[in-house]
C-alpha cells in the first residue's frame, strides 16, 4: 500500500477504536479521559469541556455560575440538584445579547430585589406599597406574574397565544408544545405532574421543571432535559433550526411575557396623568382645595380676596399645574395676612412702656403648620429698643432717632 493508503487505514482504525470506547463508556457516570490532539502540548478544560477558543469569557461564566450557585442555594433555598439541572448556558446566551438594563431587571426580578411596593416602602419609607392594578398590599416580586387584574390577565393571555403559535410554527415537538402551552397558562396554579396524558419519556423533563418552578420558568430557567427531547425532534424534521437557536427563541418569548407584565405595571403606576401615583396626588390636591375653599374673606388680605372668587367647580377639573398654583397662592396670602396683622398690632404698643416690660404679642404661625408655639413674649418685642438708642421699625431695620 502507498503511504496515503496506509495513513487512511490507520485513521479508520483509530476512528473505530474511538467509537468502541464511546459505546463502552456511555453508560458509566465517570467522565472519559480528556482527549488531547497529536502535537497538542497544552489544553484547557472547564467543567469537563475543552475550551478551543478565547478562555476569558468561559472562565468568567464559570466563576459567575459558582457565585450564582452559592446565592441560589444559601439565600433562596434551592436544592443543589435543582440548580444543576437548569440549562444556564442557554439563558446566558440569550442575556448576552440583551442591553445592560434588561439584564439588570432580570437579575432583580430573579432575586426579589425589584422595585416593588413592598421593597420601596422598606427602602425609602414610601406610603404607597399597593399593586397599582389590583390594590394588593405589600406588592412583591412574585406578585408580578400572579396579579388578578383583568387588564394584566388579558395581556398575559394574548402573549401566551403568540407563544403557542410560535411553538406550532417552529417545528416544536408536539407533546412539548402542548405541555409548555398548558403549563404557562396555569400561572403556577397547577403542577406539571398533574398532566396525566404525558408519555413516560417526558417524565424526567416534567419532574425537573416542576422543581425549578413556574415563576423561574417564566424568567427563562428551563431544565437541561428539554434540550435532548427537542433535538431528537428537530433531527427528524425539515427545519433548519438548531436546538440552540430554538432554545434561544423560547427563552426570549418567556422573558418578554414577564417583562410585558412589568411594563404594564409601571405604566399603571407612573403614568403622568393616569398613573396611580398621579391619581393619589390629585385626590390629595382636591382635598386641600376643599379645605381652602372654606376660608372666609376675612382670612386673606384685601388685595388677595379675588382668589376666593374663583369658580371652584371649574378648578376641580382644571389641570394639576393650575390647581397647584391656586393652592400655593392662597396659602401664601393667608401667611401674608397673618404677618401683616401681627406687625399692625405690634406698632400699636405704647412707646412709653418700660424696658423691663415685654410685649405679649406672638408672631404669626404659618398657615397649615402643626407646630404650636407657647404663648409668650414676641421675639421682636424684646428688641424693640436698641441699647444705643436706635429703634427698630416694622421692617426690622435700624433708623436714626429724631
């Protein structure tokens, strides 16, 4: 045989030996011997996989996975086996293509540190801790996907229908498509194990996904046992999709359903005119208008009485800036009137009163203040005459004696 024929024969022998070793060790849990190519002096293996490209990203991923494992087990109470069953590589591939703010939202929602009503009250002492849609007290991260508000539920059903259509149009295993659609629609109210029409070969997927949980499934945490089931189906179909592409699109769909609920919730709470916070502020403004409308013309100065002649039925339906301007104008007028009355009464004090005598007139308390000052001498009264003979007039400025 020629040199080429001998090399070809030798390669065939080596390939047959590799196949035999693979068949022999396929049922053994211990890993196979790491294969090193001829003339390959150095090789890097991570998690049993050989790294053939740039090492930095893979090493950072593995370090982050170790930290995440400690957090999920020690802080969130996960079992180690449940964490190890999640296809973290598939979700990491999806999130690597997302903006930083979206990835930050996923991390906050997964860990429970989202800006929910309960957390905002605990962090900043805010009064409104209710869900802006259903009004549930102490709204937390878990409530996001379980809110019973009709509008939120209608949006959820619409997105799930789109997911069902996508599963049917992208060569999904028919049984998997049925299980996923039914499981998502339950909103976590039913167990996957309750689906009695599941074939035995899908039991592993059903069991592992049930342990991961519905809320985590909607954040893209799927069991690794889903991959081989869909891979086998794609091999027998006419689809050009790989199982990696299919998993990427599935996780994208699940994340967008959850993120849609978050956007709906935020618009309901922070909308400039129709949000819950704006409505709460408007109700408080109307109460303040009703309180100030009870003032009599004697409570404000002469040049500000026109403020009480406004049509209050029109003011109640005016824009927020107009209402805010009127409330502040009336409060300022009341304070100015009290100040003017105080100064007039102060000027009426006889100038012949001795230095040891002090005025019993107290300065005005700002309108709406809850600070009650004790009755006593005026702060300005005890300085009505300066030691040098100067006199303080109503403007509190020194002037020379006549």
